[in-house]
C-alpha cells in the first residue's frame, strides 16, 4: 500500500513550499490509474460488494480531490486510500475484512486534522521562542545569583584588607615615633652627662652648679607638638603617624602623642642602652658628691605644653612633667611643698637660679658643708616640726636655713677643737 502526501500540506521536519516552488510534473493521462499497483486476490474470492480494482477520477470542479482505492491482499485485508478535498485532508479509514459491515468497512480511527497534526508536530519540535527565552533567562538569573555573593565578598575582603593596612601603617608609625623619642632621650641624657663632666673639670669655688634643662615627658612631647603646629603639613604627618585622621582635633591628637611618649619613656628605662646611659649619669653625680659640688635642677617642666593641656582640658599629672634627671644626689625645685622625700629632697617657693644662689651663700657661711648636709638643712627649713607640714621657702625659711648653717659651723668647730 502506498500513500501520497497532498500538496501544500506541511510535512514533519520539512518547510512549507509555495505552489511556485513546486516542480511542474507531467499531467497524467485520464485513462491511467493514480494507483501505483493493483490489489490481487489469491486463493479466494472477494467479499460481496467488493471489486478487484477500483479507481475514481477527480471532478473537473475539484470538489472531491481524490478517489478511494480498494485492494484485497492475500490475508483478506482492505487498504484505505487517502481522501482529499480542496479545503484540506480527509481522515483515512483502516478496514478489517470479515468484521461487521465488511462491505462498508468498520472505522477504527480517524487521522488527525491539520490543526491536530500541527499541534502534535509542535509538541515534537523544540520549545517555542518565548518559552525557551524565559527558560534561558531564568537559568541565567539562577547562574548570576551566586556570582553576586563573590563580588560582595570581594568588596568586603578589600575593605577588610584596607583596614588591616591602615592598622599596620598606624602601628609602624607609632613604632617609629617611639624610636624617635627613645633616641631623643639617649641624646639628651648623654648631653647632660657630657656637660656635667666638662664642668667638673673646673668646678670653681661656689660649690654649686645649676641645670635649667628639663628632660620630661611633657618637654619631649612639646618638641613634637611645636614642630607639628609650626607647619600644617607636619601636623597632618603627625596625625597619620599616630593612626588618626588629618582633620582630628587638638585634644585627641595631643592625648595620643602623650601616650606614645610615655610608652617610649618606659621602653627607654627598661632597655639595655637606657640603663647603661643612666648608670653613666649616676656615676658623674657620684663624682660631684665627692667634690662637694651640689647640682641643682628643676624637678618639673613648666613649659608651654602645660598651658596647652589646661586649655584643651587634658590632665597634667606630676608624672607627666617630672624630670628624668632627678636623682637622690641632686637638689630639685618642686611644684608643691609636699613633694619630695628625705632621700629625694625637693623644695618649693624658689626658682632654680634662686635655689642655686642660696646654696652658694650657704657654702660661703659654712665652707665645711657637704652636699648631704646642704640638702638636710634645706629640708629642715622647709618643714614645720610642730604641725608636721611641709611649706614653701620664703624669707623666713631662708633666714632660718642660714641660721642653721651658722649653728652647724660652730658645732663643727667645737668638734674639731675637742677631737
């Protein structure tokens, strides 16, 4: 059995062709059959009403497009030809001989119409463009969704890395600042030692030496603070060194500078080079004690940074202004009368120059006074024994200490006479 596909009907997988694209074929003769073969019955007769050979020609008007061909095969089956009309395709009937109504045939199933065929073919084809585009877009979104997290993660990692770099730079800047302060202390203490050693080679006859130099946390911090405020760029550099923004206020900037200077002082006192320089300094003071020359120094810094701290409402503790040059072998000027001990004598009420002049006058009154006796006389004159209070040195206290020096001279002369 052979079936011919009507013209201008879409075939599965073949694009539609217009009638102009069809290749002209020779017109079949009217006498020839459209069927390519005959159905021949072997070994039996055909059922009633059946023909061995049947063909119908198409009408000139074309209302009925094609005839129906029947043929009997050896197994008794009848084939169904295609029925075609001008509007489209008629369904083909499959006939089973021997069944009910064998002459007319029993319909088992009709072929799908053009719309059904198109729908079924469309189901076999790939997904339509809108649906496919929707699936692709959904797939792309699904793939892009995880990529947003790595970008955010990368931005977070970059910000974290920048913060770590800034913190590391701040630590390095503070370390450099502490190293500069330690170097400043090393040079300062070495310079004082050199000056004292030079003066001790020719001390004179007064028996006193004054050191107006102060080496304290406040004085060292003031050096950096003054340099930073003289040039705006230096202030920004100091802020960046301390790990602070350039636009930081003076109060937090100075407070941070004070903390770093304090840490540098502790580092200097605990380091081996710092201990070595301090030992050399104490050795020079011991030579002054043996030569009966009393060093007089300022116990605290009273420079401009103290006023700056008061203006910025920052605390100014005695430890912040106390001089690093203080030693029990020295006589120092204190800020308050209560300051100082019997080992470290500090008196208030006089400047360094005035205190040095008083010591020189006591040496004239009693040339036999040692450095320890000079310190004890001043401590006794600045102490009220009845009230057990310390008081600053005034005129009355200066007269009293002179009287004590003369009295001690008489006692020493009597001792020399009887011994």
